[in-house]
């Protein structure tokens, strides 16, 4: 960390993992500021507040955050219940921002566009570690930081629909014909999908969640048609472990989707790698070789990836495949690991050649779709301990993650890790298999959740949960 005095530690992102870092910084008496690009706390999760998480409350609350909340008279939710994204904000994250330790430390509508060192580009070395970080904001203003904890998540950078990792021909021009992952099909977005034909692209739990909602909508509104488009040949990974899953809510998600496909209410189009996208007469056409899929709306549920552009002048050691740190990559590789088999890791595995900069949460996992909120909480705790000089605590990393059927990473199932788009989170909770309230979760989203993800996330914005 920079020896610069007077500059705070800056946390980028006020999602679950960013606020966990803030809570630990507050407890250790380290000066800090939190920068949130959205207008309110966990703005990425706000976009999927209708989605129920896989894990109950007991796994969604960080220990330091709980201590701050309890001192403010907070009433803890029922730890056995499954929260929605909205519950996570309203009953936990929003109250946390109002605690005396955090309430004046968070800046909203504050978009970070670049992080560098004062007076140093990526090439210059001598004196580098003593220089503070320089953070430039979208409005042109700048601030200094002694260290940076990047919990920006991945929700704002979805993977492309193109089957080769780059945008399909015409994808950029498809515009409003393509919807972001996890639309509120049964709520505010209902009119967009009711009585219309929708193609959902992706093989992860965000896709499964949307497909189930569309299936329910089709039962309610005649003329609603649903197509599921995947690159793989076998959907066993998406269907998951069913009753064997250690998270029954997630197992129910896969089981219900399998029944929906078998009933014919969802048309499955497999081995379909999107090469081009076009629009005509209000319809979107996806093309793979000689095959085509036509729909009114295409939902992109292909997962997320980190955005490293804003830190391109920092010295990062990124794994060329995962996009995580090189040390973390083999521990989270979805070709070898499920969510529940990721080994304990903390500050040492998250360190870059740029001292004082750490990506945590869904962003730390790069393009691996197996992030858990619990993992992000422990990452944040470890990093903050290191920044406070408590290396013994920083390296005492504790993770207790369950093996799960749904989070299998066996690529023999078909598809790709990116297409899986997130998958996990721990904790058992009985769920009625046919209950429409078990609208599962996707991840990869945002900011990262032990219970959902956007890769952020959460949907954090990533996030398995």
C-alpha cells in the first residue's frame, strides 16, 4: 500500500462485497470512501430485485456488517428464509449504508473512468509504490487513494451473443431487440413478452430463471412462445442435481426447467452458435450456419466478464484465460472446479504487481462463472486486514463451501463456462418443487452473491448465490 498519508482507501462499488469491505475498514479504523456508479446502494441488484436467491439469509450477511447493524438497532431477518434481490437491499444493504460508520462515506452517481498512480503510467517504476493512486471520475474530477478495492462487479459488461467470443455480425445494430439478463418477465417487463415470441440465449441459471418465468407467462397469456437457444448439446449442467443439490431452491430450478422442456412449452434449440443477428419487421433473427431462430425479443443470458479498461495503466498480472489474477485462476477454473470446491483464498491470491490494488467479488473471478457471495465476503475481509497491517488475520482465510449437484463444471455436458453464466451459492432450504415462488437465481451478475450474479456480483452483478 502507498505510504501516502491523508488519502483514504477507495472502494469501488456499493454492492454486497464493496459494503463488506467498507464495514471491515470501519471496524479497523481505516479511512475510506465508497464510490457507487448508480443512484443508490447496489444499483445492479436493483435491476433484478424480483429474483429470489438460492441461499437463505444466514449466508448473505457478513460478520462485520452484522456488528455495525446490531449497534444501530437493526432487526435481523429470518435466517432460514430465502431473500429476493430486493430483500437483500431493503433489509440489509440499505440499513448498512445508514449506520454511523458508513452513512457519510458513500458517494452515489460517481462513475470511475480510470485508476492510475499520480505521475506514473504503467511503464515507470522508480518511486512508484510511494505514489498515491489517482482516480478519475466521469465528471472530470479526481481524487487520491492510498489503496483501491475494486468491487465493481461484472453486471455492466455482459458477454456477447456471438458464438466465438466476439459480437455476432449485426449484434451491435440489433439494439432494443436484445434484452439484458433477468428481465422482470412477470412484473414490470410483462408487456414486452406477453403474447410474443422470446428467445433466451445461454445455459446458466439466469437463463433458467427467465425461461421458467416465460413458461408461467405462456400459461397465463395465449400466444406467448418461448425458445431456448444454447451452444451445447446436452443440458445436464443446467438441469443440475435436482433433489441431490445441497441448495434445494437451485435443484428445484433445474428440475422445473427440465419438465418445461420435456412438456414442449419451451422449444430447445441446441448446438446453435450464433454467427449473425439481423432485424426486420420488428423481429430479430439469429443465424447459425443454415439454421435460424426468429423472435420478437432475444434475452442475453450468456454471462458476464470483467472490465479492466479503467485500470489499464496499473500493473496487473491477469491470467490469459480466466481474466482473474494468475494465482487465483487455477483455484477457480470451471473446467476443474465447481462453486463448492474452490479452495480458501485471500489477499495473497488476489495481489497484483501493483501494490495496493485488489479486485474482489465477482470481478476477481474474471470470466469464471462459479463465484459465491460468501467467497467475496472472505476476500474483502482478508484484503482489509492486509491493508490494516494485520497479515496474520489476512492469511487466516476460512471458507466452508458445499459441494453441489448444480454447480458441476464437467464440460462434457456441452456448452462453455461463459455460457453457464454463473451458478451457485450455499445453504439448504426446503422449497416446494412446483411453487412459482421458487424463481431461482442467476448469477454472474453483479457484484457477486453467496446466494446469487452477476458474475456482479451478483446479479451483482455477478454473482452466484
